[in-house]
């Protein structure tokens, strides 16, 4: 015996029935944006070692260099700044190519400068 569902469609659509197609579409996209906003905010404010390694790989670093840069970034509490961003800011401060500086950072160099730039307020 099938279960009969009480149909409340007419009641639920009452607030929408006088809207035009354009207004319905506008409302749809506004609600969709409202649903996605927390996800966008989460992605904007959070990262993972995997994401940071991926960014560094796309910047031209080897997987081993990327791993070392990310680990050093985590160790110094700079993960929220983004590992690639850390490398770029340090290389800009040193007026040198970011790949050279990044490779040196993978070997443990320039981290005092990185910390100073991000935690010391230096631009």
C-alpha cells in the first residue's frame, strides 16, 4: 500500500506565485549565493598543506622543495598567509627571483625575514 503524501505545494508557493520569471531567477541566484557564501568564506580563510604544496608546484618548485617550504611555513605559524605568498613576499623584499629564494627557503634560509615580514608588520 503506497504512502499518500499530503500535498502542500499551493501553500508553500504562495509567496512566489506573483513573481515574474526574471524575479524568480533573481531569487534563485540570490539564494544559491547565500548557500555558497559560507563555503567561499571557508576556502578564503583556510588552507591545507596539500593545497599549499599544489600552489608551490604550479609556481615551478619540485615536490620536495614544496614539501620543505610548506613544513617551514607551518613551523613558523605562517600557514594562514599561504606558502606561495610567503615566498613571493620574501623574494620581493630581497629583490630576487622567487624560484631562487624559494629553493633557499626550502633549505632553511630567509625564514627570519619571512616571520618579520608577516608578524613584524614589515611590508
